[in-house]
C-alpha cells in the first residue's frame, strides 16, 4: 500500500524510513555509481531531506520499503534549480503549481507495478493539491520505465548520450494518463484515492482553500 509521509513523520515508521534510505544508497551509490553521501548506517541522505519533503512510499505487506519518491514545492529550494539550470536554459522553475519529484527508488526486490503505483500516487498529489506539473531530473535508465508505466515526461532539456544521458522533464496529469498508469499499477482508482484520503483527509489543502 501507499503511505504519504512528510519527513517529520518518518520517526513514527523507523523500519520503513531506514529501509528507504538504505535502498537509496544501494540504488544510487552502489549500482548507479552516483556521487552521493552514504552514512555509517548505510543510508543515503542529502540536503533536501532536511527541508521536510513529502515522501510517497510503497509499504510491502510485511511493513518494509518497496519503493519511494520525494516531493518538494519549487517555490523553495530544489535540485533542478540548484544544480541543473543549465538543462533548462537557465530558467529558474518556481511556481506553486509545480513540485519537484526526486529520488525515485525501488527496493532490490522491487516489481514493475510498484513503479506504476508510485506514479499513480503522484497523480493523487497533483489532483489533491492542485499541482499542474511535476519537474524532475532522471537518467536514461528511467526513460524505459516511464514509458512502460505510461507516464513519459515532456523533455525540457538533456545532456550526454546513451546510458550517460541526464534529462529534466515535466509531468502532467489527465484522465487518460491516470487510467493508463492505474492499469499498469493494478490499483483501482478507488483504492488509490482511499490511501490519499487516509493521509490528508477528504478535504485536501486545495479543497479547503476553495471552501
């Protein structure tokens, strides 16, 4: 199932949080050879984890980490603006209608449907909080995954070729994409919405502003 947790809520789920950060270290540092920091506990953290981001986490039936993503509003600090503006022609992306998605990570035993379920949860965030787009940086490996899920982004800019290609992309959400991703995830729209409402209530921040 999906859990939506802000960083300051992770302490209530110590196993889930520890596995998420360990799996990030395994994926980004050990397998993909990114230059990221891994602590003595084998966990990968960066400066953006200290900004109280929202994490979308797939929790396995046994209570472990199956996969996760991290979200931050672009009105604050983001990876795209701090490190990848050369891929956006120097444009500083900052809007209450755009959030950054980063640290897309699967457990070593992760299955394709978990990737789709995470993207489906992203759609719930868009709808629930009135977000028009997500922006994110991704490598060539993720292009195939996004296409398989049915949620390929609009490429804003890229550098490198082949497996070394790094891109900045924008995601949007509409009924066609939602149906396509839900089919890949194997999660009904009703169950997906239930997980979102369990975290944020039936009235989200957007709905409360409109009331």
